C-alpha cells in the first residue's frame, strides 16, 4: 500500500474510532442512541475505507499475476 493510501486509511480509522467511541459513551452513559443519519454516515465512511483497501489489493494482485 502506498504511503498516501496508508495515511488515508489511518486517518479514516482514527476518525471512525473517535465517532464510535462518542456513540458508545452516549449510549452507555445517557441512553442516547445515535441518529440514523449518523450511522449511515459512518457506514459510508467504512465503505469508502474498504474500497480504498480493496482497490489497492486488486491492483497488487493483478501486477503479481503478470
């Protein structure tokens, strides 16, 4: 994985961890559930991260086959 893609993935993961931590604390301490829009946003972020990682994996596997 190139350095910029790695940095992008790390940044995505840090952001998602922080958001999930905040949601967990809200549920645990205040019994407040996140808005559906917040959950959809996090799912979209996870999908983008997965595409970033899978896209790079597909490129590597194609070059290795050659």
